[in-house]
C-alpha cells in the first residue's frame, strides 16, 4: 500500500509540466535557495540515480527537483557531497 501522496505522484495526470509548475510555485515561498549551478549539478546527479522513480526520490519521498533547489538540504544517500 502506498501513501496518498505517492498515489498522486504516480498517476498519469502528474505530467512533467504539472510537476514543474508545482515545484516552481512552492519554490517561490522558499528563502534559502541553492545557486543555479549547484541546482543543475544536483539534478544531473539525481537523474542518473537508481533511487529516482519518475519525479521522486524513493529514499526520501521528495520531488528531487524541489529538494535540489534547497540550499540546506542534502541527498539522503550522500550523492551531492560538495
């Protein structure tokens, strides 16, 4: 059994554009954002990670593109070591 959030994330309605729009909307509320070059590096690492399932990190449950933008967050398995 998956959590309600995971059920929503896995539906066909959760298209990339919708996910990106949700992430952008939430990031507008954040104040501690990572530098663009850090975000790009983190996202590239996540996109090659076997723990990524579609838009989600299966280790922490976050949308990986959202987590990658937050300066105070780390990869839950240590792949973003600076």
